[in-house]
C-alpha cells in the first residue's frame, strides 16, 4: 500500500510517499480501506514537531472515512462504510495518510450514505468538533447570541449553519475584510473584522455581552473573547488557529471575568454518538447543511495539501481522496 510517512518534523516537503505492507489487524482492531480524510490543524502542528508525545516515523491523520476490509471479530462486515474519529490515531499509532490503516474498533462508527467520498471525508472531525462544542460544551439554546471567533475556518463555517438551524443569532469574525461576504453568504447575521481587540466593539453593539462564544483562534485572543461574554455567559476554546498551546503567567482570577464560564471541547476526550453522526449525514444529503470544502487533493499530493493549510487561505475543509 501507499503511505505518506513523516520521518522528521518540519515542512510539507518532509512527507515521503512510500510502499508499505498492508498491516494485519489484531484483537480489538479493524483493517480499514481508506477512501478519504480531511486535514486538521493538529496534524499541521504535529508535522512541525509541536506535539511532544508523537514519536517519528509516523503516518499522520486523525480522521478518515472508508470501508471495512477485515474485522477479525466479525462484528463489521467487509465493505461496511465506517468513519474513524481521533483516539490517538495518527499520534500514538499510524493514521489515515495511507491506503489502509489498522484502527481500534472503539474509534470506528459505521454509517450509510450515498454522498461522495470527497464530501464524506470532510465530515468526521468537523461534525464532531462542532456538535460537541455547541451542544455538549456551550449548551446552546434558541434565541441566544453566539460569537464565533475564526468564522471562516471549516469549523466556524459549519458552526454557523448548525447554530442558525437551532435558532441562534450568530456573529462571526474574520481578519480579512474581503471575506465578510463569504460569512454573510454562509448565514452569519453580523460580521466583525478582527484586529485582536474585539471586546470594546462587541460591547458597543451588545451592551449586555454575548451569551455563548466559540473561540477557534486560541490562546492569543482568548482573554479578549472572555471580555466579550455576558454575565453568566460561556466561552468554549476549541481551536488553536494561532498555533499557541499555552498562556504565560495565567492567573484565573484576573483572566476570567466574574460569573463567566470558560470551558473547552476536544474530540479526543468526549465523543459524539453514532446516532447524531448518521443524522448529520442525512441533513447533508437532504441539503439542509452545506459542507464547506475548499480543495480536494490526492494522497500523492499530500505536501501540496499541507502547504495550502499552512497558507491559511483555504475557505473551508481541505480533503484528500485516496
């Protein structure tokens, strides 16, 4: 099989496409024939050497869709469509940047769909992250205000649609004025151009503050996002578009406004059940949700796909079809 292997951290040019034996599943594992996968910022950070727990060489990739090739337990039949979600995939063991992968059965979700592999490849982590952030972490409710910091990211674009579907008033940010119309076309009610100091302008337009805030930029804007929240509001840090993991000299009493809640969502810790995943696929099939896919690449062009992710110029999910 073909696999894109990273022997040393660094730039996209460090990926080596090589032939490897198709792996054999052991107990509790399933051999999956990979059809497509989406790229994720965490993979970019691992590629750069910013994930200390990852040992090289490694096949990256924290998600995929494909078909069961061999399940020794017999629970999943050959040809069954499955999606794989995180579970240290592409970090503690080889992930989806390959034609086949041996994956723990615990991270696989069987599903049915007539969507193309390109569309299906965009869904797993994007859906799970948005659903978990909005419903499990933020607990969104109809008629609330939601601020999405980093609205043009694939997560931000889907979060807008899912929040609007549940009756929220959605404000989203972008650093680039030319992307304002993109956000409005996606259903956003109001756009703010983000200069890193958003709180004064938010409070001028929304004196009581924002009910729920989805922070996708990360540690560099988190303190400002907390200042945008209403009393009793909640901020969920889900993204790290800024590529900075930590906050220096973090003092909670000074950093977090009184009565404002700060939480996080990580797909590696809490998983969304299969019924919600299948229901979301049905929404996409029905046209109720429109996936934001920026570009599609082949596995042979994984370096080019990562260069696009590096550039921050992709308006939506980057998908690789195997």
